[in-house]
C-alpha cells in the first residue's frame, strides 16, 4: 500500500475508486485468481461482487458498500468477470452506467485537490480555477478540450454543447458538480471497455453466480410482460405492429430512440395504463432513471408542465420517424395506432366472448330499447 499512499490516495480511496492505477496495483498484489474464488478468504468479496451486479440490474445504481475496504476493492474485478461471462449487452451497458452513478455520487463530495488527483490518474489535463460565471455560480476547474469533448459528447442536455460553454485559452471551464459528472462518464466508458473483452469460457468458480444473474434478467423480462398484460384491459395481441416492435425491443433491452419511447408511452397511457405501470415497464431499459422517467411519463400524461395530455403520433408521423414496421392488412385501413388498437381489441374481445354470449348481449340490448 506504500505506493498507493505516495500518490495521495488512501485505502478508502482505492475501495471507492477501483479504476485508479493504484487500485489495479493493489489488486495485482493479491495475485487474484478466478479459479481460487471458492477460497474462504474471498467469501466477502464474492458476495459483494454479486451484490454489485444485482443492484445494477434491479436499481440501475450501486450503493457505496464500503464496510470492508479490501473486499470492496476486490469485488470490482470479480463483478466485471461475472458480467462479462453472462455475455448480455444490456447488462454490460446497465452495469457500466450503474458504476458511473455510484462514482458520481462519491466524487461530488470530494475536495478540489482529490478530484484533480483522480483526473490526473485518468490521464486528464485539468487545473483548479476560481472564475465566477455570468449566472452567479463558481467555475472551479479548467479541463482540456479533448478531455471535455470525449466525455460530454454523449450527454443530451444542451448545457453540455460546446457552443454553450465558456472556453478560455483552449480549456473549458466547469463547476465541481460538472467535474464529477464528466469523470463519471469517463468511468462508464472505461467499464464498458473492460466488459467488451471476449470471454472464451466461464470459469467454473463463477458459473453458479453467472446463472443467478441470468435468472434475474429472465425474471425481470417475464415480470415486465406480466405487468403489461395485467394492466387493466390492455391487450398485447391488439397492439399495432409498430407498438409491438417497440415493446419487443424494450423487452429484449435493445435501444429505442426518443421518438419511439414517446410514442409508446403516449400509446400506453391512452389505452388504459397508469403512470406507475408505464414507469415500471421502462425499468428494464439500460439507462433507466426513476426520477427522469417518472417526470417524462407524467409530462406526457398531462400531469406536469402545460397540463397537456399528449396523443401518440399518427401513422404518417410514425413512418416519417422510421418507426412503422411490418404493416399488416388492418394498417392499410387505419391512420392512427389508437384506431388500430381499438378495432383489434374489439374484435379480440368479441371472439373471446363467443357466439352465445354475443347473442345474450344482443337480446339484452333489444329489451332495453
């Protein structure tokens, strides 16, 4: 540990930030061998590794878990090995994002000098500054343009666009919170890089844990399907091809563009699903955030902002977005996904009732007249 301390990092730092060079050096000093994971000495590290993966899958975020610093540090490479062995792209993205969220919360509480040491360890060119912004907040860091662009390019908020940033002598000024966010994005990309390495075979010691994670993924997928089909009178069979394709993509944890998510959310709300049910359905998305998803769903439902309840796009608009897929015969006779659902659902319910029940219903209608 002398080397790590000489670089200004404590044992607690290594446990919090397992991606540091000093952390790698410390793990290497243990001579960690995947085949030796059954050793009683690694019991706590293995349990924490599985816990990291489970938290990432279930909540999209990993808690600090700093009870035992050595086990915490060793759990990171073991968790990486488990996720890699599962071989699920959705899991890889979700796990990397969960680690980044964990790191961002920890970094947000660090002093300026610690953040600079971490940035330097990651190869960044950054320095401390004290510059008051035009809006009254304080810029505490200046980072090189390449470091900024490499990590801000994937962020959707307009404030991250270079045209909206203050640049001095080829360096971008950022706040402490922004420094934590950008460093967390660097971590996300690095974790995804670690997980992209091919796994030839699953180590025997990891096999039971890999199967547990696979079972958890299957459970969530089945749970989402049950949640949809159990929502009031919602009929999955009545979905138009475009909405069924979006639902399938979400179920398989594939990327769905913003326009597709908006259309699907508005569609579900209009056919009878509640805000809570829609939020729960989106929980399986790799970049799921409870706060952001709930806000967006409530906004589309007309419970926020201008209180306007949005309707899903028409078929023409869906086509322009590239979201119209595999149109069937009924599609040719309608102009809106909701019209498709209404007709198909009516037909399915009529078929489910059977001829006898339909006859009784007709008689009752006649007697009422």
